[in-house]
């Protein structure tokens, strides 16, 4: 078997066998297949695509390239959650304890932020004392005892994916749906969960800018997961404006606590209840999504979800006093309001530009080695559909280092577009994708 022949086969539209895919992945991981040949193969996939079976086999080959977490010592159906990334996306901080409060074991590995999107690990580490570097045994023990653990990605999981992603990043092959689906799902399979709920973002602040692209990606990931025995549901959700109002690590922790305490922004709460509801169904703690929603609403209003968050934070080394006293979280030295340059109704907010404004203040990373400031970021005051008068604040910049202040202020102003009439209301939950197909219905009803 030769890499050349497999590149040619895929270039000509052929379908590779499981053995051929294994040969390519193993050879590239071990170094017998050079970068230039694997780059040619990735470009062939970019243009020719892959069948669902090929994508599932590629995923499994990447899983086999490294370690695989064994969560068998944890009783029950372990349910993971993954987001494709967005601005102000602090859902894991809410969904993980909410699902755990419903009796669903949640053992999750998360990453750090890069670029305009924040990472769950960075947000959790803004809580004084919180430990994200647990061993796999420590993680399993914590989930057995408290029902939830969220840790930084650890061990030798999917080394083939890491190597392939680095190559895709420099060969213009990142935005290939089968390659994205295989990359995401390889990490989910290696993490050891029994089921996963995916939050696939669509819009200006998301990787997938169009709804159709997000639906196609969701379908591909669900197909891969189901073929590999990982029960998978994907929600396609809107990211045409920041989620909630907080963009920045400690700011987002505060907002997550607000939601768990029964308040918080309506859009953030609604999305988290929907995501947690599907986790509860996959964990077999409720028979239907509507039943699961009622349960999740009760757990929020009754304080059980907040109590589980307190237990989780405390068990993982964090200071639970941040729940009552937000001043214990990192706080920026200055709060600078950003005035609107126009009057009208907020027609749209470029979420990615808001994320870049937060990054200019130090909330994000330009490279993996960059450090972040957990205290800084943006609070969005005016959301889509709201009326704004010229000079009114659109948002607040939380600033420590003034070096990026002017550029961040300009970016936030440029993110806004105004109209003379209120824009049509957009759906937050655009579609639900399961192994049975795509359901374009609105969010769960009670």
C-alpha cells in the first residue's frame, strides 16, 4: 500500500477502505508519511469530501492513535457536551452542574481559548483556587462523588488529530466538514463518554457563518458519533450576537452564577436549559425533551443547580464564596462605557468583532503561548432589537492595560448596525439534529 495511490484514489473521487484510512493515519502519526503527501490527501478530501463511513473510520483511526479514557468506574450514562465556539459562550459552566443535578454524570475535558473565543478552562481558572489539571483517576473519583468534573485536556489523547489539525491550519483545509467532524468527534470518543450533546453555532461569531453550513456540520458529527456507538444529538444555535451580555473570563463566570441563581440573560438561560434537557434525555433521567425541560427548570428555580455548582467548585479546589461575593473574582481597574455613534434599533451585532474587542483588552490569546487577563472583557448593554439613542452606552469595556483601549472602543462601535424599525426576532435554537434527521422546530416547550 502506498500513500501516492490513496491520494490519487481520493483525488479521483474514490472511497477509501478502513484499511487504507488506517494506513494513512498511522503512517502520518509515526512519521513514515511526510507532510507534503498528507497535505495533498487533505486537499483531495477538501474538494472530494468523504462518505459518512469514511469520516467515521477516520475518526476511529485518530482515536486509536493515542490513549482512550476509561470511565467505566463511574455508574450511569456519562454525557458530554461540546460547543463549536462562540462569543460569550459560557454554557458549560451552567449546563454541567444543571445536568449533574438531574443525576447525569458529566465528565468533561475542555480546552483553552484561542483567538476571539474564550475557553472553558480559562473561565474556570478565574475562580480562585480552581484546579483544572486533574489526573484521569482524580476526574473519575470526583464524578463518582459529586456527579461532575471539568478538566483541561490531558494525556496522550488523539495525537493524530493534533498533528493533522496543525497541518490543516497551514494548508487551507481547516473548513472541510468531514475533517472538522472527525477532529471534534475523535476527541469526544477518546474522552470516554457514552453520549454527547453538540452545540453547533451559526452566525457572525461562529466558525460556520451560515445556517446551512452549521446544519451540514451537525449532521456529519451526528453520523460519525452514531456510527461509532456514541449517542449524539446536535443543536444548531444562533451566534449572530454575543450570548448573554458578558464577554471575558471572570465576567462570564459571574453571569453563569446569575443564571444558576435563577436570573441572568434570557438567551443564555434558554440555550442552557435546552442543552441540559437533551443531556438529561440521553442520560435517561427523563423520557422526553419536554419532560427534561420541566425538570431542568425546577432544578434552576429550586436552587439545586446552584448547589451542585457550589459542590463542584469546592471539590475541584475553587472558592465557593464567589457565588455570594462576586468581588472575589478578578476585577478590572477601570470600566469604560462605549457611546453609540447613532440612534435607532440595534439591527445586528457582529459577534466576532465584539470578541476581538475583548481580546484587544487581554481577554483572548493570539497564540497558544499567550497569557490572558481574567478580569478584562466587554459587557454588552444593548442587544439586538433594543432601541438606542446617540451617546447612550452600547457596552462597557473592563480595562487593566490601556494600550488596547482605543482600538477596542472603535471595534465595539463598529460591531453595531442600526435600523429605523425593530428587526424580526431571530430564533436562538435553529434546528435539532439526531440520527433520525433534522428537526427545524423552535425550542422545547413545556
